[in-house]
């Protein structure tokens, strides 16, 4: 089946610290992988994506590399800001199915303190 | 370009009642998906509509039903509400065959 496992939160970091949020997946075939972010009181926003092995998605200083050998898609940022405080969701879309629905992890809450 | 919009933003119902949630897709997007996000959890796929037909369904009972209209807007209907239906309901739209989904702000439903 299809599933996503994220590191448990919450994560609290000081401003300018390095961020890693681990994400591993199980999927039939070769899925596309996504990171979505949810700011307080808002819906989900696409942060970045990767569609094939060794692809690196990047946006707003965040990066994640599609690792087929370890079935992982860890999110990293070199220097977090207070404005990065949000809940981060790793997700996948399986290939070869009729619907391009997303399977989400449970989310990781990040709080960045000044 | 108008993004995905949902209405209402909040809703309170009692157990056994019925509810209809509405979604307008992003301009040019003909595929709409609905997700349920329980508190502290990731969104769970309910179903997807494409060209006014259901195009995939998650593990939700038949009392969750939907519609898509010719202008690609969509409704989610839930009958016989249960307490566990309390959640944030998210609508997402995408282009035909597109993998990237764009989400609305959600409707928060509370069932008492």
C-alpha cells in the first residue's frame, strides 16, 4: 500500500538553526513526493516537490531530495526564521492510478523562537 | 488568477444532521479532490471529481457523497453526521493529469 511516515513533533528551534524533518514512504511503483506547509489557521500550501529518483525540490531555502534507495524525502533548511513556524506535511502521489490523490504523513509542527 | 475558495469557513451541526460544503476550483482547473483533516492528523483523501464524475475514492462510507458542476465547482455532502466527522475539510483543485494540487483554506466542521 501507500503510506508516509514523518518524524514526530513538535520541533522547536532557535532562529538561524539548521532544520531537518525526516520523511520515509512506502508506495507501489515510483511515486511523486511533496512537502506541504500549513500556517496557523490556513489551508495547505505546496512547498516543494520531486517526481523521480535523485530529483531535488527546493523553494524558499527549503530542500528535499528524492532517495529511492532509502525511500526517503527529508526536508532541510540551513537557517530557519520565525516566519517558518508552521506544520509541515510530507506526501506522495502514486503513479499509475486513476486519481492523483495525495497520501499524507501526520505532520510535524515546527516552532522557531527568536 | 483566483485561487481555491471554500464556504462556509466554519460550521456547527448536531449528530444525525446533514451538511453541504462548497468549493470553487482555481481558474482553469477541472479536477477537484476533497480531504478530511482531523485535529493533529494529516489530511485523508475522501474522493476526487473529474468532468463531473467521481474519479477515485478513499476509505470513507457512502454517507460521504459529492458533486461536481459544469463550472468545475464542487460540493461535499455528509449525511447522518457523527461526532467523529468533526474535522477540517479541505478542497484541492488541479489540472487534468496534473500531479500538483492547490488547496483551499478549508471548512471547519464541528459536530455536537
